[in-house]
């Protein structure tokens, strides 16, 4: 099956789509020839001439693609089977049947390709949500310019009720924005100065001045559209197998039809009867519905997900979503908001200001949520961080930096135990804080301990319900975290997580994923950067809240643009539905072949009945496949 006509999408009405338009006009010509001939208005020669015209018009596009496939790729596709069947019918003088075959096959092909074209157009239509004009500030004056001319650094104004022309950061004003076009999140999001905003978001009540961070063609919305289109070209394992099957099956059908003609010729059988049945075999055995069953479902599923703010990077990943047995979650920023706050500051050999001055100095170079909590707390306490040198992160444990010639560390108790520190005086306090679900970070140098800082994160509001619904779907849940076991277990108990594995470094998470894979397919949900090894090892890696984050989008197989766990459930539902629809189509297509082939070859049905049944089955497969892009919610 070929979809080359649909590569650029199509925006017009269905009857103007070239393959479909040509087939419909050919159908009108063929019907007119049949009616005029039956009424005696035209003779046999004119009737045949009209049929030839209909065949040429209705079959030109798909026959051309079939011949190119044969000559350039040396493959016998379904189009070749249809060419052979049309030629055979014409040789036998079955001009009505030949024209009917070309018209009906052309209509089925046209509808199939139109479906793919509309799928592409639907996702590209998201670009229309971004305005074509923008108010750019130049020397304090507003100037209307084409949105396509915006460059990073340009400052533009967005009034209440207007949509944003490109990505940027708010430099003046505050408002609530509807980001549904990018993240799929239906509720408005409050934005203030310094916050990231995305193209096509609809401004609520405030007047905003925004500094562009991307040009029109490079913004988040454009990247979503590009990635969805690229994903639709990437085929899953089942689809690749189906195409390999088609490349072997179609030549076998053609060879069988040839033998059905040659053997009676050699043995003196009824050539007319067996030639007619050979033509019927070519039509009945053409695996149109079987070959199209997966591509339509995969394309519809990926496009449907894209419009919901879920980027699935190929058919293989959509297939995997339908068979997931275990979902493994990172904790911080995934099951929790990832915005912990400092709750306790205990000093040992120094005062609180000095402790915060050292801790904030090290943590301001880190992007970890715990580090940001410490820096924010120091800022609120009016503590200026010290100057640092030679900062380096200690993977899975903490960080260190040189301050005034002394190497200072901040990290979990394991880090300091590894440095040979005696923590016996702190054990009771650490245990008490951890039993409250808090994460404890120690601050010290090679020579002294300065104190400890405790922080606590909060659960996402939707997390308990999502975990419960995953269990209802028969999916096991696991938490993989670098946090301490007590804090991790407390969070897991609140959520009902099945399995908790704490104190893990990135390579430990990867090992845990490998162990879980022995029990079935695993989905790993993380931030797309720190969890990269685990994301890559899992059957599917999912990045949460990836909007505007290139690294997160690139690292994962699936990117949830919204920072919303409900999107994970939607993605799994789409995968299960796409798989269910694909299986339905495959079973249906096999049943059709199992009925049509023996019925046609045995002479129980005519070539006309075979053509109608064959093309109807293809259209039913397309219609059913489109359901893969629609789920409740």
C-alpha cells in the first residue's frame, strides 16, 4: 500500500483530493458507459472506449506507484496484483468488471490516502492556533509584524484574549494562560515574570510583555508537529513484519494466478473458466485490509496523542504502550511536585547564616529540585551565598565545591559515611526527620560537620488516583529513587505503590529496570535527563513535563508535554486502544481473505462481487483504524 500522495497533507474537501477525485470521475464515466450501452444509445466500440478512458483515469496514480515500486524497488505490491487483474479481465472481454475493479480500488486507495493526509493536516492545523501577526516593541513603540519574522530576543506584547506567536519568557506582567495546544492541559496555568510561555497559548486577563526565546519555525508547537509527523513515518515491529509478509505474499499470489492459467493450457482444460478464476484470485487474495490495518491505527493513535500533548516517537512505542506490565516512577518531580521546601536547619559547629551561606554556594550551581529549595530558602533568609570554585556534582549523592580554599560537601548521609565521617551523634536526629518523610542533607568539609538541612516535597494531587487506576488496569507500580528508604517508603505508602527501591544512583536504577524487565514490559517515568540510563533501558521511557525542554524531549521515547500524571494514563489508554484496534483489523482482514479466496476460486462468487467485498473490507479497516486516536477523557 502506498501513501505518497498524503505526505504533505491535504486541506480541501474530500472530493477534490486527486486520487479520490480521479476515481470518482472514472466511476461516473464507467456508469455512463454501462447505462448508455444498456439503453442502446451507444455501440460496443464506444462502450469499450469509455471503459478504457475510465480505467486510464481511475488507475493512473496507483498503477504508476505500483510500477515504480516494481522497477525501482523490485517488489510486487498490491497495485501490481490489481494491474494484472484488470488486464486479465480486459483480455477476457470483461470490460465492465475491469472498469469496476479500477474504480472501486481507486476509491478505496483514495479514501485510505485521504485519511493519512487528513491525519497530517489535523496535526499541522495546530499551527493555525498561533497568530500570524505579532506586536513587537521597538524603541517603546508597538509595531505589527509577521510572526514568522520573530527572532530570539525580540520583545512582543500580548493582550488579554490573544494567543502567543512563539515561545518566550515573561519580562513584564502576570496572567493565566491556556496552554492546551502545547500540553493538552485543559486548565489555565498562572504565569508571572520570568516564567516560560509557549506559542499558541491563549492569554487570560493580563497584559504581557514577552521576550522571544525561539523563532516561529523553532518554537515548541512547531517541534511537536515535526516530531509527530516523523513518528508517523517510524514503523513498529508488527507493522514491519506485516510489510515483510506483504513483500512475500503478493508475489506468491501472482505466481498462483499465473499457474491457474498455465496448467489448464498445458493439460487442455477450460482456459476461459480458469483465466476468470485467476483474475478473481488476484482480487480476492490481495491483502489490502491486512496491510493497511496497522499503519492507519498507528498514524491515528500518534496524531491523537499529539493533539493531547503526548509525543509518541514512533509506531513501536505506541505498540509498547499497549503491552506494559509494570510502570516504574522516579519520585522527585514525578510522583511529587519536585518543588520541596526547607523545613529544618540544624547547626553543629557554626551559626545558621554561615551554614546557609556554604550550602547555597554549592547548590546554586546544581539544577536538582533539592538544591533549588536550599538556594531559595537562603534567598528568603537574606543570606548571600559564598564564592565557589571547582563545583562538581556527586552523582546520586550530592555535590561539592571549594570555598575559601576549603572543599565543602552537601549531600545525603551515605556521602559523608563514605568520606569516613562519624555520624553517630546525628543518627537519632536524621532518623527522626526521615521518619517524618523529610529528606536530610548534611553539610561539612573534610575537617568538620557544619550541620544538616531537611527538606520535604509534596505529592502531586492526582498521583493517588492515577496509581489506583493503573492498578485497576492490571499494571504493577514501582518507585525508583535516590532518596532515603524511609522517605521513599512513606511516599509509597501514601500512594499505594507496589514496590519501593530507594537510595539508587542512576546506574542502580538501570539495573533495577533490567531486573523488572525479566517479569514483562516496563515503562519508566522520569525527568528525561537524570534518569536517562533507566529511560533508555526500559521498554518505553517517558519524560514528564517536557514542554520547552529539548533535552527531556530528546531523551525519552514518549514525552508528556504537561506536568500532569493523568497524561500518563491517557498515553497507556491510547496504546491499549491502538493495539486492540490493530488486532481487530488483522483478525477481520484474515477472515475476509479466508472467505473470499476459496469462494472466488471455486466460482461461488463473481468477479464483481469479489471486487465489491474486497474494497469494502479495506474501507472498513480504515474506518476502524481511525478509532485508535480517540479515547475517553
